[in-house]
């Protein structure tokens, strides 16, 4: 069976040809009179206009504030979307127990599920998604590929944001995992806050939402927003398999997975959209040339 990290290597280097094409386009653009201006803030970085490292933290904190304040800044379209997601999750909670038992029985009746399920689940483990982000960063540094470096940094940021959000929610809701009471669903709220730290750090009462799923979908969303369509589609498919594996691994209810996926997509899109808003392109006319100015604000 193909190890999931092998996919990470293929995924990371799949954009090499596309990047070389973009480089040739940029090169022809400069020779045709396209100008790139730098602000004082950009000159504090390197000659490519890349941000100073300390500004990564300020951007991260700004994005994280946007995540927690987003429910208070929704328009009607977003409110309807998240209202539907919340209603769907609430409905699933009422039928989580029979759905879980169906998944458990399916796993017990099919040997191949027992083989595939733990492998699929690794796409939400720490080392695989963060390994993919690290490979993008290494590719960007090794081949002077700014797009790859940005993708790796954005993916890592999205996953850290997701990790913080999911841990806060897990501690607030205190939902028992399916294996604790043999498929009976129980919610204990914050009163079991410290239970997870008693026996080796793994708590049976932090099921909602799924941490593996939110991590996998936040990564997949960043890749879908920044990479070619087949890369995004593949990443989403693997994230979906990861989510389903959380049921067949007896670790989560379906509603945990649905909410984790929704949050992962939302956080991934917010991180990428905020990054894009820090870019501005506008016409510029000089004494000898006319073109566009690309302003990067960090």
C-alpha cells in the first residue's frame, strides 16, 4: 500500500512545471514594460518584496482574531450557510449512535476496511499534513519558488489556527468518544476539562469536533485555493477519506466529522483570502514605460 507521505512528495513538486511557466510570463512582462514598485515596508524585506519574518506573527494574530470575530461579521449569505451547517450537525447528533454502529459493523465485516482505515486516518495526523506544508516550504526555498513557499506557510498557518479552534471547542463541549460507552453518546461540557490530562494526555471526552478532520480539510482548502484543480480535488478526496476513517476507527461520531470539515474549509479560505487581500495590483505610468504596479502589503 502506498504510504501517505509518498503522496506528500508528489503533491509538493507537482507545481514545478506551472511555476516555470509563470516565471517565463513574468520575465516577458518585465521586458514589455511591466513595473514593480516597492514600498518602504517591502524594502525592509529582501529584493523580491518578501515579508520580514516577524510580520508572519502579526499576520497570524490578525487572522486568528478574524476567525473568532467572524460570527459577528457575517452577511446574510454566510449566516444562511453556517445556519445550515449547524442545523445539519444538530440533526446528525440525534442519529449519531445508529450511524456509528453501522460504520462499526461495516468495518468488522470487511477486512479491507481494517487495513485502509488507519492509513487514511494518517492524513489528519500531525506528521503528514505538516510534512506536506514543510515540503512546500522546502521546495520554495530550494528552487526560489515564492508560490510554493507561500502555499506551505499558508497551509501551516491554517492548520495551527484549526488546531487552536478545535481544542477550545473540545474542552467546551466535553463529548464522549464512541468507544467509551460502547456506542452511547454523552456530553459532559467543560466539567471534564482536565480529564484529558490525567492518563497520558488522551481524553475520552473530547470527541466534538474531529481534530483530524479539521486539520485535513484546512490543508486541502489551502491547496485547492492555490494549486491546480486536480491537486485540490485529490486533497479534498483524501481529507474526506480521513474524516470517514475517524468513524471506522471508533474515534468519532459523524457530526464530529461534518463540523470538523466545515470549520477546516472555512478557516482555510479565510487564511487564503486574507493573504490575497494583502496584495494589490493597479496601473502605473512612467516617463518611459506603462504597465502595472504590484503592491505587497505585510
